[in-house]
C-alpha cells in the first residue's frame, strides 16, 4: 500500500506561531502605553514624537496578527487537534484591535503632517527673527563703536610701523602680507589719507560681509527646516496610511471570513471502498 505524501501539519508549530503573534501584539500595546507617559497632549512636540514612535512600531502588531492567524489556520486544517476556544476569542479580539489601529493610523497621518508643518513654520519664523535681530545689531551704536575701536587700533599699529624704518622694510619684504596692504603702506607713508580711505573701505566691507554671512546662515537653516519637514511628512505620513490600509484589510478579511464562511467539514479517515 502506497504511503500518503500529505503529512499532517504539526500542532506545536501552530502553537509557536500563535504565541509569537500574541507576544508581538502585547509587546506593541505595552510600548504604546509607555509612550503616553508623561501624558501631555497639548504639547506639539510630544504629539510629533508619539506619532513618529507609533508609526515606527506599527509593523510589529501587523506581523503579530499574521503569526496568530497563521497558527489558527494551521489548527483548522490539521488532521489532529482543534483550535482551543481561547485562541478563537483572541483571534476575534485581534481583528477588532486591527480595526481600531487602522482608525488610529488613519488619524495619525494628517495629524502628523499638520504638526510637522506648524513646527517647521515656527522654526523658520524663529530663524528669521534671529537673523533680523543680528542685522539690527550691525547698525547699532555698540557695533559701530566696536568697528571704530578696531579701526583706530589698526591705524595706530600701521602708523607706528611706518615710523620705524626697520619694521617698515621688514613688512614690505614679508611674503605673507598681501600686496594690497604693502601698496597702502607705501602710499600712506607719503599721504596719510590713503590709510584712512583703506580702513574705511575695510570697515564697510566687514559690515557687508557680516550681513551676507547672516543671510546665508538664515537661508541654510530655513532649507534644513523645510527638508526635515518634507522627509518627516513623507516618511511618517505615508507609512501611517499604508499601516492603516494593512490593518483595515486584515480586520475586514478576518471578520468577513468568520461571519460568512461556515466551518469546513473534516475529511473522513476511512479508506475508500474498493
């Protein structure tokens, strides 16, 4: 008599799958509960952190449900054993939880996108205010006095250098000093007004350079804020929508199967008559 090649599936394998699935689901629920502590729903940063963490962990319960349903399915088709009522109850609870999580992640998507947008706009506004404050300081008396003090110090140093022929000649021969400065030294020895014009030009150039640096830094920070906003909206928002679809499809398919499909009759082990 030829042996059958269809070997029955092992009930221990089904139990392992169901336990792994249950652990994944419970672990997610524990994580979600701890993320709520401390509870501060009015804080936008807290909301963004919560939604981000929930989305990053969202695949765990989905995988857990897949293991749980696979284990109960193995029980239903195995030649030996039958799914215990407790597992059928847990399966139903998991399907209800799947529907609830689908709603949660469907709400998370627009909520997170809006929160990130507001946070980014706030950051950009703060950067603009700081840049405006820095630009205002450039025209303040304190900044002007600082520039004037530095201008007077440099003028005195160059004046002393011009009076000392030895230091003057050493400066002209120094390769590290720019040619523009050497020309000013030579011209200002005969005409002191050249030095004043040069220092005035440098002071104006310094102010313009500082203003350019402030605006470039402002633009850089604004671009960083917009990039971070776009990445977070795409990553968390899109992932949240996909998770919602996954949970809804799991809940809908599972509940429809429980409600509409009758239990499949077990195959008789009696060999066919010859």
